[in-house]
C-alpha cells in the first residue's frame, strides 16, 4: 500500500499543500527565473465545455456519467469526489449542463481491494444510462474494472499508476502515468538543466525500485550518467545514501521519496552535504505541512515536476479561473488545494466537453469515444497538446507533457518551464 501511495504521488504531482513558517528548509538549485504565463491556459469554461451560460433545465432527463474513486477505507482520496461533485454543480448552474440537461454522477467507490473495482464495473458498465466512466484517484481496482468493461464504455482517467491501464481498450488517460512523467523529467534534466550526471536516491521497495529503473533508462537514452542508490525505507538518516549516489557533485538530484519522514530525511541529508544542484521532486508530498514541521517550519525549496498546472501557483491564469469557479460551486479551500480535487475538476469538465460534442443528451458511448480520440487540447489545468493513441505501446496515454515548478517558500511556487514533451523511449 505504501508503494502504491508513492506511485500515485508521481502522477498527482500537480499540486502541493501550503506550509507555514519562515525558517529555511533544505534548498536545492541555483537561482531560477519564472516563465511567462502559460499561453495555452484554459480560462473560458463555457468555450472549453461547449456549453452555454446559465443553468441546466432541471425538468429535462439527466445525462449520467459514472464516477469511480478510492475512498471509505484506511486509504482514500475523498477530495477527488469533492472536486468532481463541485464540477457537476458548476456545470449545471453556470454552463447549461449537457445540452441543457443536468449532468449527473453515478458514483461507485473502491474501498480497499482490487475486487471492489469488479463490483463497480458490474454496477456502472451494466447501467444503460451511464454513457462514460470517469476515474478519480485510485491505486487499486482499475484492472478488475477494466476486465468487466472490456472496452464497452469509454473510461476517462486523469492519471494512472499502472502501465497496463494504457493498454486496455477504450481508455483515455489525460495526465499521464509514471512512465510519461519520468520521461518528462528526463527531458527537463537533459534539455533545460543540461545535466551530465544525475543522483537518485530511493526507498528499497519493489515499486520504487521499478520507478528508479524507468528513470535510469530514460536518462541513459539521453546519455546522462545516473547513479541510483536505494536505502532501507525504515532509516531516518539518508546522508550515506546521498553520498553514495554522488549528490554532492551531481548536476541534479532526484529524491524518489513520498512519505513525510523520508522527505524530511532527504532534505536534511542534502542540506548536510550542501548540495547546490537542482533538487527535483517527482511528487507533491514533500511540500506538505508535516514535512515543513519536520524541517523546523518550512518545506524544502526544491523543484517539482508536474503533469498538471500546480494549483498552488496562484499567478497562473488557469489556476485563478479554477479557484474562482470551484469556490462558486462550494468546493472548500482545503479540498481545492489538493491534487485529487483539481484533477477531478478538470476531468469532469473535459467529460462535459466530450459529451456535448458527441451529441449532448443523445451522445452514446461510441460517439463520446470518438470525441475523446480526436481531442487535441489544450487540456483544462493540463497539457497544451493531447494526442490519444500516439504511443503504440501505451495507446491510452493522451496527455504526456510535464511542467516544472519551484517551491519558493511560504506556500508559494513559480513556474520554471512551459509544457515539455517526454523524451523518446
């Protein structure tokens, strides 16, 4: 389960919790300059969804889409459902619903095990009113759901933690998977940082080790030397691992850590070694309040690679539009700042776009799938370009671009890049 969280953090790396305090954290990287506002930022939600200003007609039959999310157990992501429900509320009150009809979510939750996905598949795939199925944040249940679906209904995912999701029929993943984000990281390190030597430290669990191998291969394909060193996940001192990885002399350092204790240990180790090279996190968890507390009041001032616009960077025009609209729909500040809610918000509005274009109330699973395949972007709070099916090994990947942000302290971020294409396999 811990390994699943680590992988999920890679593909929900778009946002970070704000932290309080003014003390210096462990800082990585030289002085950097923020890029201009994202020229592909989507701010006109009426135009994006193909809707109309005003409310849906409640007297008309609703248009129903399925919603699968992991929640209700020991590990859950309820803020994703909060974001999805707020998006539905906003669509119905401000964007004319779907062709004038109210949009309705039919929910099903994966609680704790893979078989919960099977139950959701039976519930949603067999419901003739459900036109398409959307996935929120899940680390289990995907495969059993897809085994029931067998390509019958289009499945829209914000992100995926499993490479096999992208190989299933009628699946469309808009914010990438671990492979695409690691290849995006390789692009950044090779073309922007121009690194020749990269240091990687990671916990020695199966999932993290696999991730380190993918990253090593992506960097190796660009002739970048990589030294990846694993460490015992129970250790609280990562200085020896950082030393062994060559962090002090590297051109960039990648700590593949996600739990607050590991983030704190990595930041302290790199600070001890006085690392000046950019430190790039492939997840959002190291910028959380628990990490800030562990470092004396401030999260590490690292860089962060993201598959989505970082909604903590409130200088971004699409983030401003998201905050204004989701607040109007009743999304709480706490949920609003989470990657799960932001990804869900974008996914539901994208589903509305596809359904409107596919015939509105008369849309079918087939016509929605056709619209999903032909959508080329830009994606709301996401990639500038979308290209479903362009990767023959993972045809379900539609959005694979990444951006890099830097945490500057006091809950603030700045964008360091525009959208980057992933390196070739």
